[in-house]
């Protein structure tokens, strides 16, 4: 997302419930993780890193996003939220990200459908964290047809501005199916990570990376 208007519309959209559920799912999946360094790949305008830092105050978060416009929004939001001591932001493509030492956990919400080559994502994920690290990756689930995608947009984004409705529709059609994600995990020897489909429009991958 390089377009500033699109980034602003995304930042202003109400993802409160979805983003808080994502952070709560991380906390509930890994109750033993109360400190350490957590990566957020494709952190967007920073809402998830901020919620994460508030929910797990012993953790440090590094949010990574390829879009300068998104990172500027995230920097302002992190400052305003008063969590800049625990949230670091980096404007980089995750594909070329280098860390001084591997992280203790990795999370990512709504990035994978942006990627022409999702294998790169799972490969990098393995490279960026320590063995035994906690993983939480969530994204949209591709519906069976354009009509089904439109029905989901109408059901869940009826009141959103046209730019977001269009983005949601295109994102649904660019997303992967459960079988496709399972095949990606198998290809990268990540079959110990578990994929679940919690509702009609998302998949989620949870597990420790051994
Ligand atoms: C739909 S947004 C999700 C933002 C955030 N995770 C959230 O849930 O609110 C996807 C983000 O991924 C970023 N992105 C896309 N390709 C990327 C890449 N190769 N490396 C890092 N970030 C990328 C985009 O700039 C965008 O901010």
C-alpha cells in the first residue's frame, strides 16, 4: 500500500474488534510468553503492535512494513499511544529484513494475500525467529466465486467508504484457500503449524516453530 489516501482510509477504518481479537488469540495461545521480542510483519498503521504492547507490557514489538506512508502513520500512532519505548518500526520489505538476533515470536495479519510468492513469506518467517518461537499468522480466505466475495463485502463492510470496499473485495479474491495455505506449510516443512478457519472469511495459523 503506497497510496497515501488508501493508507489513511485503512488507518481510519474500524478494525478494533478484529485487531484486539488477534492480539487476544496470541495471548491465549501462548500464555507463557510474557516477555521477549515479537515481530509483526506487514504491521500497517501500527494498531496491532500498539494493542500488543498494551496487552503484553513485558514484550518488545518490531513492526515491519514496506510502505513509507503506513510507517509514518504507525510512528504517529505509536507516539500518541505512549508505547514508543516498546514498539520499534521499520520501513522495509520483509523479504530483505535482517535482525541482529532472531526474534522470540512472529505475528502477521492480512499480509499474505498481498504476496505473489507466499513461499517467500514462510521461508523468511523460519529464518527470522529462534527455534521454538511462537507463530500467529492470519489472513483472508478466498471465497468460491466473485459473487461470494461481493456477498462478504456487503455483509461485513456495508458502511465502509468505497475505497475500502473495493480493497476488501480485491483482497478476498487475491487471498488463499485453506488447502493452498496447508500446501505452502507442507512445502516448507512447517506442517506442525496448525491451520484453522475460524469464520467465513479468515484462516489462521498457530503453533511453535521447531
Ligand atoms: C492489509 S495491510 C494489514 C496491516 C496490519 N497488519 C493490520 O492488520 O492492520 C497489509 C500491509 O502489508 C504491507 N506489505 C505488503 N507487502 C509487504 C512486504 N513485502 N513487506 C512488508 N510489508 C508489506 C502493506 O504495506 C500493508 O501495510
